[in-house]
């Protein structure tokens, strides 16, 4: 029953992510008859450069410490306290920005829009966790990412979910990644930041919708550990791919697995690959035939995905504010406002751009989305294809090992392993 | 330290209690915050029914001070309630945070006190079965995703891309139609790009000539487009002033011939003698071509039939109150009628070396006339006239009191006048739309300046030139290009704080005005060299030396530049980063004026004759 409730909660959160969050000034500024003039709107100063450098330094230090705690010390307790530090520093002190998860949009925008000047901190926050992951696995997720560590602290009563559901939901981060890149590349929006469920908590200014999504996500996280990291995080999708090549990844046992099975259910993220014995292997011709069939089907899935994405491009483009503005102007719907001209339309008129220019600009944007739709759809088709292929491969495994892609290097499992490094010495 | 650790890890019951209390506390606070949120959203403190009713009552009795006070007190009360609500939500947020932190700490401590008691699972799921089930659900997920996306896409398919392209075209047509009765103009874009013009052949007698009827702007169409459009569609469909609509050197025309020969008569549709000499250029509106001519004793305005070349009427500019008894001294290369006339399709306007300004209707009848005072100009007055809206714009830069004047096109009364601190200028105004504002660009020694066409207010000024300035400016893509011999060629980024973005000194003009696109700037010189610069950087892209010099200014039509040298040979070349000649055509008569383009034809004022060239 609990599992069902948790699953429903999780799906509800994921669906909530598609809703936009509106925030407008509720009060028009009063006009005083006494001649009092309103103070000008104050724009906050950008973060000091020294603090940016400090942030990068702290990131490197935190990554190094967590990696050392995970790989060398094998200390779950240490990782936990680093999580607390990450929530306090990268979360509450830095107010969750720039975060590595969102930085992939800065990188995309910089690649597609030469006019955009990317902050060096954004590059550092994007690259450094990837580099560490490439060598040591997802230690960034374990104790540095404020979004992940906040959820980790809330993972109080984790339970397992079905493998098939894990696999299906595991595709969502890749879709989210594709969408985030598409919207950043078309200079439409930073959707990862817009729908960041926890940044509102860090800044104490969550809108009701953000508060609801974040709250429900944390509540779900009590039972289904780190739901955002596992089933939504687009940066996690990247790290998942990179981590598969990591040389010095955390191991459950410090020496050799003694097949005691004590760690079997220790991972709240279902990231332990259990031994697969030869007796479970299919007959070779059947396995090869299935593998080939799914491999051959990948280009077809890419095409189907691409076609679907291209047909869906108008819906994708409707998120773009210029497309929306043009739509409102063309249909004279005035953003649903009946009493007065919508702010957006007033601003458009004041800007001096003609409707003709706007329509032409929007037509060009929609064309970009058409091409982007093909690429995004093709990418999603590829992800589905590769997932299916991976589910046809027989991997012989004797030991309990962390899955390098999905393992978040939280070091929970090491506490379950009765094998100690000293034992190895004694045995020798 | 050890004791503290023990206290933290051993008092499980205590922590359990704290966790339960913290959880209940957090839940209640959370509930209250949500309730508060809905309450705050339900009430609109600036739009309460009670206050609105009282405000309405106050508007009926504006002197009811008691009521006014009551409204203020009520308003204050409602606002206080709103901000109290906000304070409650914020405080609740902090309390919730404290509650949640307490709960999490307690729970973590309870967990840490527990010894790990791993359970060895009994079930041993088959990997093949798991893979098969996962494959099935991944496939179902994929198919569902594709199906939902496709259904959604087909249900909401709007041909958005095509819709907006069509809307852009329609928007252009609607705006154009609102200001033009007979011309159907399909605009491609303003500035450097050229519009395709389809103009119906004017028919009938003069009384029924469509171009003479005042353009009627349909009110609903005006409402649709509140954005300023200059030049207007009807200006673009015609050639109403020196160097085209707005004087920017662009003719919004199409199908202009590239070959003719004055000697053999090839493509020369007609040729008419011009009674009095003048260095002004032809302008075209509907089926009429206008010119002026003058000598020391006579000043005249001429109207020719565009189709036949017949001189339809001649208007004498005489008996002008305030006009000097004798014309001022001018040099032969300027004359008494160097300024080109202008028209708005209702009247035609002309100015002469005496300072006489005249407005004539399209039949040659005098509407009004006045003298602006004899301009103190040692060569002779030469700035051409332009029209913005219902204002006749006159650059009146002379020695004693330089100014820019706007006269009412209907009455000749002064609408506004702005004093200028510069010296004499022989250049003409250029009127452009920059963003949503129409600006008049003037050049003189020592500055380029911009004026609001509506009010005459000086918008910006930049000191950058010197000498006796002859060439007018060119404009494209927010950049103004100004030049003068012995000074320099400058590119100025327009704006309230104008900025000189580049400057060149190699090839400069003393008479012909430049023409610009968003990429290129073309400049002809009186000593026969034509150059092309990169408009954004000033880099010299090409230079070409011709046998004869130029006084006529280049005009851009579609992607071609038409430039007539002083011997009457028109050089046609491509608007490109390399010089590509598209033809040369000789007229057989000397030319110093700038041609006009309309309805697929070219109108050239040569030394003694007016030519019409077409297929």
C-alpha cells in the first residue's frame, strides 16, 4: 500500500513539473497626491567576483573531500555531514545558484548564442563534477549537489520500487535533458531553473506552486529516496553516462565479495547489481537474435522519435514568450485579460517593434523548433532504443557491485558489508 | 563529548517524542500556511467591493471629505490585513523550517542509534524475467509517449510557422492599404531592402485622377497599427522628393530598365524640353512629374505628364509678399532653383534662392505662398524640401540664422521651428524612422543632428564634420553616414547618446550623397571614384574609378545602384561587396541632378531636357 501511495505521489510530482509558475506584482504602485515620488526599483548587484572564486574553490574542496570520504575512508557518516554542509553552503548560503544542474543550460546557450557571455563559474560548476565523476563516480551527487543532498537527508524510510518502473522512469531525465537543451539553445528559457523544486526553499521565497512541488517531492523522498535525482535530474543523466567510465568507483566490499547478500537491499536507489549466474543465460541464438533485432530497430526509433518531435514542435515552441506574444496579438486574446491591455502587449508596443517584424521573428523561431523537434525526438528515440538494447544483454556477474551509472556513491552499502580491510591483511 | 554523543544516541524514546511533536507541529503549520495562502489569494485588497462602491459615491460627491477619509481608513485597513497575511506566511515558513529540521534531526538520530540489521531476501527474481518485464514497460512507455505526443500535436496543429509568415505579410498589407488608395505595395522590409511595387496605371482625366485625392486612413486600420510607419506606403509607391521617400537614396520600385541609349532612342519613352534651367531633380506622384526652374527674374514650377511628357502646367512664383525685388547673387553651379520640389499627392511645394516657398495644388493653382527671408548663402540656397505627415520640412541653414522649420502643408503657417547653431549647409534633410520615432537628420559644419519630426526638438547632435557641407547623410540599420570633402566620412550609431563607430578619410564627396544598406555604404565622388565600405566597420571593400565625375547621387533600386555621371552615362552596379557592373547607358546629355524612379521608369533631368526611360 505504502509503495502504491509513494508511486502515485512520485508520478504526481513529475506531472506537476509541467505547470508554469506565475508571479506578478499584486499591487500597482500608488500615486501620491502629495507629490511624493516613488523610489526607483533597485537592481541587486551581481555577486562579487571574489565570492565566485570562493564558490569554485569550495566546490573543488567539497568534491575532493567527498571523493576521499567515499573512495578512501568509505565513511557514510562523513558523506552525510558533507551533505549537511552542501545544503548549508551551496543551498542556503549560495541560494542554489549557479548550480551544476542548471549550468548545462548556460553551456548550451553559450554554444548556440554567441552574444551570451557565460560566467566562468558556470563553466567550472558544469565541468568539475563531470571530471570528478569520470574518475571517481558520482561523488558530486553523493555529498556536494544541494538538490540531491537535501533529498538525501529526507530519505528516512526508503523502500524499493519495481525494476520495470525504475527503468521507465529512468528515461525521464534524458527527456528533460533534451528539452532543457532545446529551450536553452533557442534562447527560450532555462526550464531546469524555472522548475527547480528546491531553490525556493533555499531562498525563502518559494511561490506556492514551488513550495507544493518541493514539499511533495521531499515527502515522497522519505519513502522513495531522491526522486528528483533519479527520475528528473538532467545533469544526473549526464553524470550517469560519464560515471560508467569511472575507473575508481566506490565498491561495496573493500576486498572480495563473500556473497553474504547482506548488502542486497541496502541501496535506497536500487543501484546494486546483483550477481547474474550462468544458469540464467538464454540460449545464445535467441539472445543474439533479440539483441540484433533491438539494435536494428534503433534507427527506426530515432526516425519515429524525430518525426513525432517535429510534429510536436508547435507545442514545444508555444513555451517561447515571443511565440506566445505573437499568438496573443494575432488572435487578439490579450492574454485572457478583459479589463485592460495585458502588460506584455503594452511592453511590446512601447518597445517599438512592428508586428510584422515580430511575426517574421516568430516564424524563424518556430522553424528552429521544427529542426529542434526532429533532433530532440531522435534523441529520445535513441534513448529508448539503447535502453531496450541494454535490457537484452546478458551480463555475467558473480559479485554484488554498484551500478556505475545509477550509483550515487552515497556509501550506505559499505556499512552493510562485513568484510573489513583488516581481514584482507590477516588472510594474507 | 562522549556523554553528549551517548545522550544523542541512546535517548531514542526522547527523540521519538521530539520527532512526533515536530511532525505534528510541521503538519499544522503547513496546513495553516496553505489556508493563509488561499485566503490571501481570495482577497484583492486594491479592488474590494466596498471600497469600489465608496469610490464611486465619492466621484459623484467629490467634496465629501468625510467619505474620502472613510475610504482612506478602509483602504489602510485592507492593506494592513494583506501585509499581516504576508507576514504570517513568512513567519509560518520559518516555523515550518524549524519543525522540519527538528523532525529530520530526531529521525536521523533514531536511525543512527539503530544497529544495521540487514535482511537477506528470500525471493530470488530471475534476471531474464526482470529484463523482459522492463522491456515490455519501456516499450509501452515509448509507444504511449509517441501516441500522446502525436495526438496532441495533430489536435493542436495550427500551421504556426506559415500562419506567422502570412500574418507578417498581411500586417504589412493592412498598414499599407490604410494609407494608400491606389497602390498595393508588398513591402519586404524597410531600410536597405527593397519593396516590390505594383502600381495600377492611372487613367481618366485630371479631375478624376486618383493620385490627387487625399489618402484616407481607415480608422480601424489606424487602430490596428499604432506603430509609426515612415516612409508611408504611398510615398514608397511614388517618388515624392529628392533621393526618394525620406531622401535616403532608396527607390522602392521594381522592373527598372538597365539599358537605354539617348542617341538611338532605345528605351527612351519621351523627352521634353524644360523651360527654365535648374539643378533640382524630378519627383513623381501618380501620373505627374514635377520640376522647378528659375533665373534671376523668373521662378517656375512645372508639371509633366508621366506617360506622354507633355508639359501640363507651369506655375509662376511671383507676387510673393516679402520677396526681394531682385534675386540674390548665386553661383552658376548652384543657380536659383537648386532645391528639389516635393509633393504629398495633394499639393506640390517648391522653394527658391529668394526664400520664396510656394504650395500649389495638383492642377497648378496656388494654395499659399510666403517668403522666409532671403537666405544668406554665397553659392545659393540648395536644401530640398520634404514632407512629414502634414508638415513641410525646410532646412534653412544660412549665415544669419540657421534653423529647421516645419510649415503646415495646408496653410503655410509655422508649426514649429528650431534654431541651429551650425554654419551654412547645402545638404538636404533625410527623414527616417528609427525604432518607433521619426527623426530628421541634418548635416552642417560642424555637426550631424537629429530632430523629432513631430515637435522639432533636437534629439541629439554630434560634432564630426567641417567645411562647406554639400552631401546629405545616408541611413541604414540605426547608423547615419555623413561625409564632406576635406573632412571625413563618419558612421554614427544613432541614439540619445550618438556614438561615432568609424571614420574614413580616403574617398570623400563634396556633392553626391551616399547611400547605405545594413551591410554596405556606397559613395560617389565628383572626381569619378566610387567606393563601397563595410557599413559596420568602415573597411573599404572596393573602389572603382570612372572616366567622368559625379554630381548626381546614387539611388538604390532593388539590389542595384543607379548612378549617373556628369556626362549623362548611367552606371548600374550590384549592391555587393565586390564591384559587379550590371550595365552602362548613355543619355547623350550632361546630367547633374538625381534621377527619379516610378512605375518601372526612370526620370532624368538633363541639362535642358527631361527624359523618361522605360520598356
